């Protein structure tokens, strides 16, 4: 297990609003600035959401990430969310 690493998981079943993507980028950037390594664990596209969640969960379990962070594809979060939650 890699310490201070977070698996970023966003199940998607179709297009994602650009504002959500901007939020995801800001989250990853802020986490990296806080000393965390953000690890993608898979990509889902045109998949039923429950199937996408299972694919990402399996990817997390196979990864070296210490933490898992789920973000739905319709969420816009504050940039420091990941680093605050890990702290």
C-alpha cells in the first residue's frame, strides 16, 4: 500500500458536465499540493452506473492506493475536499 495515496473514482454513464470535470481537476490538484498522490483506477464510459461502480471498486482493490475517493459525475466540490477528508 502506498501511503498518502488516494484512488479517484468517478462512475460515468455518459457525458460529464465540464464544470464537474473542472471540479475533479481542482480536487486532484489541491490534493497533490497537500502531498497526496492521486491515482486513477479505471475509466468507465457508456456503462450502467452500478456496473461502473463495480469496475472502479475492483480497480481500487487492485491498486496500491491507501484511500478511495468517490465522486459522482454530477457533483461539484470544493477543491480541498480530498485533503480535508484524508486529514
